[in-house]
C-alpha cells in the first residue's frame, strides 16, 4: 500500500515535470520563433522570402550573406557597436555604482523621488529632444563620432543602471559595511572589497542589460551617425528598400547583427538569470 | 646601422607623403536610399575616384523615411553632415525655395541639360531655378499577364479605362487557384496608397484642393474614386490588400499571383528579370488607366541628387552629382551592368538608343508615360498646386499620411468610405487652417 502510494506520488511528480517542461518549451519556442524565422529567411531567395503560404522547407542559399559581404564592411559597423556598447556600459557603471551606493546606504527623504525622477526621463519620447541634442552634438563636434554615441548611450541607460544597482545594494545588510568600516576600510575599499563581491550577480546582470540595450538601440544611432561611427543597427536600416525586394537580405544582415549579442547572452545566461532573480526570494 | 636609419627615414617620408595625399582628398558624404540603381552607383565608386583622385566618396545608405528625417534634421539645424542628398520631386522645389539647396547652375557644357526631360527638370525646380539633378525618374503604368489574358480571350488596350480594368479583374480573379484579378497599393502612406490613389482620382475628375485651397474629399469625384477603389481591390484583390505597398505587390506579381498591377514604371526591370520573377516572359505593358479624363493618369517622380547649402565641399559634390547623372555614367552602367540597367526616365538620349529600346521591353511604355505626365496640368479642373501624385506644399506629407490611413481603414473594412472621406475632409481643412492658407 505504502509502495503504491510512493509510486503514484512519483508518477504525479513526473507528470508535473513533464507538463511544466512542455509548457516551458512551448513558451520558449514562441518567444524564439521570430528569431528562428529571421535566420531561416536569411537563407532564402527574395522570391522564397515573400512566398505565400510561407515556406518552411526550401533550398537554402548563401547569396544574401555573400552580397552583404561584398557591399558592406560588416566589421567596421560591428567594431563601432562593440566600442559604444562596452564604452557606455563601463562609464555608466562607474557612475551608477557610487550613485546607487549613496542612495542605498545614506538614504535621505528625497532619495525615492530622485530615483523616480531619474526613471521618468526614460518615459520621454526620444524624438522630443532630437533637435536640441542634435544642435549640442553639432556645436561640440560630436556628430558621427563614437564618443558622441557613447555619451548618449550612457545617459540613456544610466537611470536603469542606477535603479538596478540600487535594488541589489538594498539587499545587502548595512551591518556588513559597518563591520568593514570598523575594521578601518575606506569608502573605496568598502565598495571595492565588500559591496561589489557581495552584489556580483546583480551587477553582472546590470552590465549585461546595459550592453544589450546599447547594442540594440536604433533611434539615436540612426540620427546621430553617418558613416564613421555607424553601428550595426544603422547597417540593418541600410538594407530596407522602398523599391525592390529586400526581406531576405534584411534578414541576413539582421542575423549578422544579432549574432554577437546572442552568443554573448547565451554564454552569460547563468549570470543574467541569477542577477535578475537576485533578491526575488528572501 | 646607417642603412637602417636611411630605411626608416624613407618609410617615414613615404608615410608622410601618403598622409598628406590622403588629407588633400576632399571627402564627399552622400546620403542615399537602398534602391537597385543607387546601389549600382555605389558599386561604381572606384571608377569615380579613379577619374577624380582628389575626391573620396563616403556613402550613408538609409531607409527612405529615416533618410528623409535625417536630411530634414541636418538641413534645419545646419548640421552639415551631408554633401550630397538623395531627394525626391516633392522635396526639391520646397527645400530649394527655402534656400536649403545649392542651385544647379553653370553645369559643364558636355552635361547637356537639355537632354533631360523637361517635365523632370521642371519638377526639380522652383521659380525657374533647378535645385537637383535627376538620377532616375519614373511614371506609373499597367502591368498585366499576357498569358492569362490570352487564356481568357481578353485584350488589353494601349490605355484601358478603370471600367475595363474592373471587367478584366472579374474574369481573372480565381482566388481558389491563388490568382487574384488585380494588385494595387493599399498600405497607408503619402508615398504609398496616396500616390496611387491621387493618380486614380485625377482620372475620375478629382483634385486635392480647389483654387482656394479647400479640400474636395466629400465631392462626387473623390467619392466615386474611393468607392470604385475599395470595391475593385476588396473584391478582386489579394487578401490583406490594405497592407500591400510597392514591394508586397511586386512580390505577388513576380510569383504569378496577380493578373494586373498598376504601379511605378521602374518595376518594369524587376518583373522582366528572370532572376526575381517567375513570370518574366509573360508580362505585358499598358499606360495607367483613365476614366473621365486621361489627365494625371500616370504619376511623375524622380530620385535626384542635391547639394545642401551647409556642405563644405560644394565643388567636389557638384563634380560627383554631374558625373552620376551624366550620359558618361549611363555609358559606364551599360558597359558594366548591361544596357537595360541604365537609370531610366531622365534623358531623351537613353530612349533614342535603339539598343536600349530593344533590351528593355518596358522602355517604350515608360517613355510614353513619362512624356504624358505633366505636374502643372494633371487634373480635369484647375488646381493651385504642382505635382501629379502629390501637392508640392510642405503640409502635404503629414496630411496625405493621415488621409492614407483613413482610406486604408476603409479598404480593410474598419470604416465606411463615406466616413473615411468625411474625416479626410475634416483633417485636411484643419491642417490647412493651421498652416494659414485661410481662416
């Protein structure tokens, strides 16, 4: 009797796992489907890419990739993406960590409203400030420069970075820092030797999120760059055509643009998940 | 040791020389769109730089709407990021009048500006001054499937009427076989459905504005046009026609799903190209349909190259623009990519070339359509604006985009034609009042 009960419990657990597994895979496939379709389309001819009903099975071709290789300097655009994404993330973190530290551990009555105000800047439609920023960039000679794009990406992502870092720091008991202070640690040592190691997971996900957001940003990169500092998002836009079929070529260039960040995300998925769920369960 | 020093000195001298040479070259930054002809121009960069070693070309290829936004921002803020801009017939006279563009004067004698079609030249001018040189130009025409017409015992006239087109569409429409009677633009946009619908409305006797700039959407002519359009495309067109623009219809036609298609003459080279069309050898050409009048049946558009006033390399930019729009450039394209790929619609000499006329089966109708398009006189009743498929006023782009959304909504069935037209009338009147055309 006991054995059969244990068996049925095991079976129901297996069934649960199976149902959860199937559900998780379905959701994952649904989310991944647009990317999969983009990759498949990149190996089609332009006529196959537009076929109705859409074709799942087709003769693959590399002609779109060959054409992109012939027409565009992919690595020039990719290098610009790498420089501005990593540059803005590094600068952003250098500002966000001390800001979040002071807000989390030396809270005043204005801290919450300051944080909310910072976040509210994200709600402003970017096009609303396009002309003033364009004029500023023109006056400072920052148009079509990687420096200019790095500055703007840093400013765009800073509110989210401060918020995330603040949330992670809030999880750390003040007493730990006080103990470090009692042992004679300076502020810099306190942050570097105690705070950062303890919130490693959370900060890693902040870095990753900032990288992904910078890599994918299109509005400012299209408006503030021309040729010298144009990142991969500008390369993608250049393959859309008002007169002529372009979906297969656009899919190929999008695949090439997404590939580095997809691979990077895949490698660092553990840190990303750990960071995002940091402090979720107390 | 001495040898090494001499060698280093030579290398350093070489580097300095190449540096100073590189510095001497003027960089011309060109903003353009990703059209086949533009990409071909980009691929001939080396040829230009070889002939003009003191000029270096830098290309910025952008999506059409992004390019427009970029160019407008750059010009309005005097950003000076572009030395050459690819603009259309809509922008050239407006921007020229505002003093944003350099006048195309004192062109080289061998450029032969009189060889350029007068209608194209006029469309790119304001108050008699030319502000951009045409890279390629287009009108619109009817594409039809000769094989399906023969199978059904139909015959396409040189210029059909819309009533005839409806009759053909009824016979050719076999959705169960994946074949639709007609494909037309339905996607909302001033350059998408409204470009097509404006030409259609011209032939129904409509116009955008009367002589006092009052819109006429609630009038009989516009009502007839849009009812006819919604009935024709809704009943004999492909499913989801309200999201089809030029590219979607091109794909449908090339895959053999459309019996007829009315669109830009530039599509002639795409539908007859066996690499991208399954029906390349089965396509016939006719003029764009007429109805109560033939006036304004085919549109007139040109992608042209202009030099902004803010450019700091005007002289080098002019050298490039005159090269890219010259007879010499056409010859170079004929040599490198085949004669049928010469940028169409700009020069009379292209159409006087027998080899071109033989190689491009669509050329004869293109020439006929281009010759009959007149931006000054494209409506049955007099009009206060210039332009066949648009009104060359700064407000048009925003107004036509809104009207386009309303008519696309009527086509999709989300509102009645009458309601769409009443709203179009309201929106247009409001915008024109705001722009102080009247109180």
